[in-house]
C-alpha cells in the first residue's frame, strides 16, 4: 500500500507539471503576454503614473521611459517557430514526359531533395487514340526550397492544367508532444528512484511494470515527434506529366461502315469460337457417357432376343 501511494503521488505531481508546461507553451505559441485586466485599477494607475510624470520632464525623462520599454520588451514571450507540413500536386501537359521527369529529378537534387517514386505507364491504344505515356514523379525537398522548386517545375515547359498546394500547421501538436515527453521522462526518473528503495520483490516487479509502460509511452511520443519533424522539414511534391490531349475528329460515313463491318466480323468470329468450344466439350461426354450406355443397351437387346427365340 505504501508503494502504491508513492507511485500515485509521483504520477499526480508529474501530471500537474505536464498541465503547467502545456499552458506555458500555449501562451508562447499565442505570443501574447498576460492581460493587464488581471491587475486592479489601483495597480494599473500606480504602474502608469511614474511614466506619465516622467514624460512631462526634460531629457532625463526620455531615458527613463526608454528603460521601461526595454524592461517590457525583455518580459515579452519569445515566438515559437511554426511547424507546417506543405505539399503540392501538379498536372502538366507537354510533348516529352520522360525527358521532363528527368529534368524535374535534376531540379530536386540541385535543391537538396530527392526522388521518392517515378512511375511510367501507357494509356490509350484504341483504334482512334494512339498510346501515350504518362509519368508520375514524387519528390521530397527541404521546406525552405519548396516555393523555388515548384516555380522551377512550372518552368520545365508545357501547360499546367491542375495545381494544388496544401499546408497543415502542427505547431500545437508538436509542443504538446514535447511537454508530454518531458513529463513522462520525469515520471521515469521518479520510478527509477522508487526502484532503488524497493525492499520486496513484489514491489520491485510492480515498479518495473509501471516503468515499462512509461518507457513504451515515451518511445511512442518520440516516434510521433520524429515523424512530424520529418514531414515539416521535407515537403512533398507530386507531378503528373502527360502529352497534350488529342483533338477528337468527327468520323466519316466510310469509316462508320468499316467500323460496322469489323464489328460484324468480330461477332461472327465470337459465335464460331463458341460453337467450337461446345463441340470440344461434348466430344468427351459422348465418348465416356453416351457411347458406353448405347453399347450396354445394344448388348441387352441382343441377349433378350436370343432368349425369346429359343422356345
């Protein structure tokens, strides 16, 4: 019971510290100091009266006012660096998609990025549309070079038919993760201290079990933090490259007749193939089912006739 109470107190203290840390980090993200309305009117007048009196004086008053402003600037919270995940998707029509994909890969490498995937596939191929190649390239580039790389991809050539840029602010989640990691590490240190003072094996096993749970939670939070750091430090750009869409022309009468004649030939060939398949399927059935039955019936009839002819 004593050990359980110690563990409960340690967890409670750590939880309170985590809540205070989250509130402090949230105030830093907002970048706003504590509101002056918390103070009473008397305190506000007492704080502002010396500044107003000094402002009526000569040169010395200016120096005092500047010192007061310096103190206020030092007390102001430091802004937190924003963590933003930025992604972009582009669709470009140009004559040579494969060559453009190589140029885009070179652009990414020159800016400190790399190619994640590069996929090429064939589309079309009907009687009216010739087959054409579509290339999809996915890049990861530093966040600082995101706008420059997107601008250079637009300048590769061709016409940009579709473009989409997204941004996700994960600053609050990142700060919350850091606060929770600090809290869990403090709780881990307390459990280690309790482990040193445990006198019984059961108490040591209980503390070790709680310590393992805390360690698992720390690794999970650190993994999520590393993921956010990777996503915010490197932006993802996906470019789809394809040739210009062919113009659709109206078909002539002779072309329609030719197409109908070809469809008729295809239908006739399909019917013939079906009949051939039916015949091929019926041949084994006839040989192994109907032929033995016919032979048995013939043998039975002959034997019956012989028996009726003997008397």
